[in-house]
């Protein structure tokens, strides 16, 4: 599950210091192309902070196609640049209080938590730190302490933040959600839920006051899901249901069909997961009615209903025995099997196609999971079908199989490919949208099914997979 991404915190820090948000300036470009000995530390920070946006502007100009691997590579480059600048600036003999502030932010970009905390504490101890920068520093110190499980230090930083101004709900949200995550990692569910509730209330207040923005939606969703996860882990079914239903209601109140549908969808799947399938299907039908009544515009109502109806057949499959794959023509490099033959393993079905760009984003994770967990009982099957073409040319079935084998080797995909003659298996698994991923537990029961992919969903899939592997 995705909570606050690093870029969200950096965006707040950048806003607090009026960092550049567009192209890298001539001054900051000079910092990267020549010796950084005389470059102001703020200029170094501006360049590192604006690195990703500048690079993606460059990629767009050069018509470089976006991919998850490209994003990850760019983030790595940003971290490396920030670490280099932080080291260079820290080596200077004379540093002002403000220099310590920007060095702290450079360490923060580089994910050097100790360096971040040390430099920002030096800034806070400097004579008359600027109020806005001091509050940004306190909020990041609190987040770092939470990440390091230093709960007393985190609470002390939050208390100090609360006594000063400006006091921003967005900062309070970040600090509380990080504490919730830390307590969650320590399996202290009650504490995690308490801080998640505060984070969610702050995020929702910002969203309701500021209007419908992507950042506001992301923060509300992330904190609401953290609240749900905390209650779910603590076995508090009623409270977990309420957290998801509140996400749905919040979506209705701000006219967001995506938030409405997300909250309803997670409530339905949680009910199925917790052994309440009849109630889940009733909730599905009620959600369609609620969408018609509670969303104020026809386009919002139509979109929410469409999103939920696309999931109806998948809801019906969840918690049921997995149907056998149908119409299978080729299975390689392994041998043709049935799902019954694989009983006792956790089976991941990845419905995909070579022409499906989003399908590619999951390849690195699937390959890694196969290598790491096949010995634990994980069986990954890449399920596709004949499309009659490849690499822009028409292909007969033998030629398409040869193409798929080359594709498999090119992308270093170590798990088995399963090739169907037609769409029969896709219809059986409500996988008409690609990619669709299905997880089947060791008893042959469908425990997860989702269409589409993004970093959040891949992480969610990983967590469910690990949970099923742990079941015996």
C-alpha cells in the first residue's frame, strides 16, 4: 500500500523555501557542470530538488517513452546527485545556519536519515532560524525519528512544531501518518490507528477546504488506507469497515468518482476476505444505488458506477475455487499442467500481451518474485493468447510461439508462459482488461484479482502474495 511518497514531502519543503519548480536554472546547471566549491548550497538543493522535473521535461522533448524503469532510474540519479552535493557542502570549513538547512534537505532527498536529522537540528540550533524553514525542519525531523522508530523523539518534534507557526495541516498529516506506519511496523495496532486517525482527519480537512486536487486525493486516500490497515491488523472489523465507508462518503462529498469507487471496492473485497461474501455482494449493489444518489453530477455518477460494474465478475470470483484454464495450446519452458496439479502452491496468474505497455511495468517484480519465492511454493504463470502478430508483422501460431520465446529471453522472464488459443481463460477470470493479476492460495481458492498496474498495486500484490505464502 502506498502512503506518502517521498516527492510529496519534498514538494512541501520546496514550497517552504521557494525552491525552483521549473527547469533547472543557469546557476544550478553550473553547479553540476563545474566544481561545486563556490556554488551556494541553496543552488545545489534547487538543482537536486528540480532534477526529476527537468529530466522528464528533457525526456518529453526527446520523445523518450515513459516507463517505470525510467522513473526509478531518474530517482536514483537524483539521490546520487543530492548525496554528492550534501557531501561537498558538508566538507566546507564555514557554514551558515541556512547552509545546514539546505544540506539537511539534500540528505533528505538522498534518503540519508541520520544526515538529514543532524543537519536540520543544527539549523534549528542556529541563531534566529526563519520561522517557515524551522517548521519545515521540525516536521522532517519528526518524520525521520518516526522512520527510525524513535518514538519519543518524534513526539517531541511534533510537540515543538505544534507550539510554533506556521502550523500547517499538511505537515501534521505527514508527521502523524509516519508515526502510524512506524507503530504499524512494530505491530502496535492501537497506537497506529490513533495516529492514522489524526492523519486522516488532517488530510480530509485539507481536501474539503482546498477542493479537488490530485495531491489532496492522494493524501486522503493514503491516510484513510493506513487507518483501515491498522484496524484490520488489530482485528477491529467494525472500525475497518467504517474507515473504508468514510473514504467512499468523502469521495461523494467532494464529487470524486474515483475515491468513491475505491472506498466501495476496498470495502467489498475486505468483506469477502473476512468471510462475509453475501454481505459484500449486497454492499456492491448498495454502492451502485449510493453512487446514483450521493454523487451530484451525472458524469461522476456514471464513472463511479462504471468502475464498480467492471469489478462485478471479479467480486463473484473472489473466495471461490479457481476454474481451470481453458483452451491452452502451449506451456513453456515447463510442461502442460492443470491448476489442480499445482495445488499446494501459491499460483499467480498474470494475464498479459506483448502489445500491452502497462503489462511491462510488472515484469521486473514478477521476475524477482519468481527467483526469490519459487522455492517457497510460488508458481507464476504468464498467461497470454494468440494475437496473430508480433513486432508489427502478421504471424501464424508457430511463428508467434517463436516470437514469444524470443520475447521471454529478451526480457529475462524466468517463469512459465501459458499460451491460449482464444479468450476462454480471460472470460473465466474476468480478465478482459490487461494486465489482470490473480492470486490463488495453496487450497486452490482465488484470494486476489485486479486489473491494471502501478507501483501501488504491485506493492499491494506483493503483500498479498507474501501473506499467502506464509499460510500453510
